[in-house]
């Protein structure tokens, strides 16, 4: 049996409504011959005659034709409402959004602020991926990425990138040892993280006093906890360290402190969705509120 082409149903409906191939052709902006051919194609696929010509010359549906027309109207109604359903889904702030960023921002900034977002949009589900690696948005490993640098040229047009603010850093020491802060050793990153902007800043600052601590780490969260544990001083994001217990800012007179750009990256296919837009707005408000 020939395969049934659902596109032929519109020709069946047009003939049923207009009663003639010519009128149906005008409705569908095609010629009567094409209408007749498409109707014959669906008749062949169903092994049933769908129309017969009445005494007045009008095409009247057969009993089989009435069944096909009724089903075709159902299909038409469903397809006609599809764009509205999709628009409603796109406009609804509901469903899942996957967000990735470096662990310290996820754990110390986004998670504490999560209740604000979920109270505002209770039908949202947020998947937070705390990972320092650049996950592939083109493969949809995440819907939104928060990064601390401008995306490279290799990203091209595969993602939509927007700078939302600056992340400011300062030097922090244990609160209990703030009087001797300038003599404390620097806690820094291990050698594999030498290309990191924070690691480079500490490497340049260390010769001015203090030397390096006996411990090195590969993550800002560990860096913060080392300072809290009294192992030395270090460079930390203000938005996090100012809120952390047991830390005190160290004033380095005349020393320029580090600032890093904050970028959000989204895949072009999802950035128009209401749920993604809502999460992007929340991220920007959370990361740029007050002094960073």
C-alpha cells in the first residue's frame, strides 16, 4: 500500500469545503489538476473513493470520505493550535534550566540566592553544574554558562555572549591574624593553574613580602578555606570573601587589585525562552548587586 502523505489531507478538506477542484485550487493557491492528483493519491493509499460528483456538478464526500474528512479536521485543529501551544510553552517560566559556573560562584553566590528565584518562579527547576571547565553549550551540556573571561574566537556564533559586570578581588587574611596580615605567606594555586589570572596576580605580589605558604590548591573554594584556617593570606572575590566568616580585608597601599569580567553564555536556540531569560536576569542581579 502506498505510504499515506498527511499533506494530502489539506486537499481533501479543501474539496469538501468548496465542492470543486477549481475552487479548492484557488483556496490552496494551486491548479485544479494538482488538487485532483493529490486527492487521488490519498484515495490510492486508503483503497477508498473519497468523493463522487453529484447531479449539480459538485463533489460530494462518500461515506469513506466523511470519515477521512472528520479525522482531517482533527489533525488540522491540532496542527493549527501547535504554534499557540509552543508559544505558550516558550512564554511559561517553567521547566528545567541547566546553569554552569566555577564551583565557588555556584556554591557561595548562586546557591544562597536560589530561594529568591524559586519563590518568584515556583515551576522552575534549576540544575547547577559546578565545574571550572568550559562545558559545551552547542552540545547542550548546559543552557547557561557564567564565565570570568570574554569567550574566545573559537566560540564564534555558536553561543550568545554578554558581559554583565566585573568581579572585583581583594586580599584577605584570617580575622584573628589581621594585625600581622602583611607578614603572612601567600596561599596560591598549584602549578597546573599558573595561567589563571588570580594565580598570576599572587605570583607578582608575593615578592613584595610574605613568600608562599606551604600549601597550594586548585580551586578558589579551597583557597578561601585555607585563609579561614589561618594558613596565610590570599586574593579572593569580594562578593564572596566579604560575606565569609573569619576573614578581614588587607589594605595594600598603592597596589592595583584584580578585576575580572563576568560573562553569560547561552545557546541561540534557548536564549529566547522565558525560563532562560528569567534565570539570566536573576544571575545578573545576583552577581552585580552591591559591591563585587
